[in-house]
C-alpha cells in the first residue's frame, strides 16, 4: 500500500470513530442544585421617640423626684426625653410660652404639670392641633375650660389629694383633743392644694375641731413662716397646723420653734420631701403625708408612651386614662425607712 493510501485510510478511520462517538447517548447532566434564596434581613428601624415634659419648678424636691421618675422610665423604654421646668411657681405666662414652643418642635408626646388649672390650656390646644398626645401630671387642668377651648388629654395621674388632706388632719385628730387648728394652703386656685384643704377641713370639722385660720402661703417656706407667725400671735392656744406641702411645713415649724411652742403645736406637712422626713425623724415636725412623685412621673410617661404607640392623639369625645398614686403617712415611728 502506498503512503498516500495509508494516509487516507487513517483519515477515514478517525472520521468513523468520531461519528460513532457522536451517535452515542449523551451523559446525563446532574440537575442544577438550586441555591436557597437568602432571605434579606429586614431590620425595622424604629425612629427614636422624643417626649417633652414641663413641670412647675425644680426648686422643690417633689418635682425633682418626679423628673427622676420620668427620666428613669424613658431610659428603660429607649425614649429621648427632655424635662423642663420654671424657676418659680409664679411664672404662669412663662410656663405657657414654653409649652407653646414645645408644641411646635415636633415632639412625639408632651407632659404638663401646670402651675394653675388654666394657665397651660392654650399650649395643650396647640399640641392637639399638631396631633401630639398630651398627658397631665399631678396638678389637674380644668377639664371644662380645656374642653371649651377645644383641647383634650390622653392621660392624667395624681395623688388623691382630698385623701391626703384627710390623712394629715387625721393624724392630728388621733394625737390631740378637739381645739383650735390652722391650715396653711398652697397657691390660691391650685387644685391639689384646694383638695388637700378640703380633705383636712372635712376631717377637722367632723371631729369637732375649730379651724381658726386657713390661709395660702403660695407653696413658699418664707411666706409660710410669716403666715404662721401671725397666726400663732393671734391664737396662742393653737394645737396644730396642717400644711398643704412640706416646704411650707418647714417654715411653719420654724415659726413654732421661734415662738417657743414646739411642745404644744403639732405641724403636719405633705409630700414627704427629704428635709421634712429628716425633721420628723428628729422629733420636730410631727408627720408628713408622703406622695410618690417619681411614680406619678413613671405612670404618666407610660400613659404617653402607650398613646403614641397606639397612634392615639386623643379627642374631645374620648376619656383620658386616669390613675391615682398612693400616699403614705410618715411619723417618727417609720421615718427611718424613708430617709435617704
């Protein structure tokens, strides 16, 4: 066979082999493994809520304690909170100005402890107009005046102040015989003070005591000192004072001691502030009816948070949430439990 014939034979053979291979069954391809779709992690980023609380003043430990309660509740809930207050309880228009400003600053919720039952109403209405839920702390806003102005609240918490006054007077009644007593009121028109006065007046009257004086001292220690000094000079047989707050009670106690009547005249205060509890523990003031302002702050904060989470700004037709916070009588027997 010639070289040329051999070459053709090889080429034809190779072509035949290729054709045979091409006609054979194809290898089965393994099915593609579908990779599970990775679920996108959806992180719901909740915009941090921001609340504004406006109290009466921080010159009184009662309101400082309430501020601390609000801030503790806010920290636990992860809510930004700004707690504001006035320099004194005489700044009615200044408090309204602060509230009006806050109503336009985009807060998610607002809390207000008004200086008077009516001074903050315009600010509440402004917050309502902006869809901001509002809660009322301790000093009650006049509900009728608020509704007449078109305003509303989502919550209110306070102490039962009528019971507080009755409790304070009751301690005097338990420890004296019927005689002459006096009441030192708060600021004229303030609902909390008026309610305490009412509770004390009813208790004294029912027990046969004579209320020889019932005068406001504007929640102020020095004013209470002056008022009590005048009362003691007019009524030397006085048996006791019931005071609508402890700041005034400390001034009254000073007047009693200045007059040399510490063994004759009892002084009972309200709020349970540290200086008053110390005075009670030392046997000077007779007692104080302690409120729990920190708890009032916590309760109102939670009311506001619930309203915001529920998308509830309140309405004229809806009743606001309401809660009383308990009080406790502190005497020399239990004062040690409450000393800081």
